C-alpha cells in the first residue's frame, strides 16, 4: 500500500500545483464550516489537510533543490547556500575541530 508521501513524490510540478490548489480550497471550506458550526467529522479533517499541504510543499522544494544540484553540478561557481547542510544554531556557534582549545 502506498502512502500519501510516496504518491506525491512521483508527480511532476504541474500535478503538484494542481493538488496543492485543491487541498488549499478544501482547507478553506473546512475552516468556513468551522466558523459556521459544521459537523465534527468535517472539522477533524483540518489537521489531515494541513499535513497533506505540508507534504506537497516538501516534495516541491525537494524537486527544486535536486534540479538546482543538477544545474550547478559541473559549473565553476556554485550557489553554496542552496547546497549546504542545515544545522542548529548551537552547532554553528561551536568551535571547529581544528581549534578545540580556543575560547571566545
């Protein structure tokens, strides 16, 4: 059985934007139902739809990043900010392994 993430990751950009638009309109209608006092079964779908929107956004960003990697693969200058590993602020402030004894 395929999960939502697996089915989303195989789609191209047009299909992803279409699905994102559909999910956003569904979320909008659910929120309107919440304000007007809709059925509890419909209101419980808010979290599911929000998570689905997040999954679509994640897959779109992954596709965009992989396309950038392919574009800059053999170039002389790379846009390093797009390819660097994201770390926590504490890891960024930590001393490098070459200077373990220095103090700020």
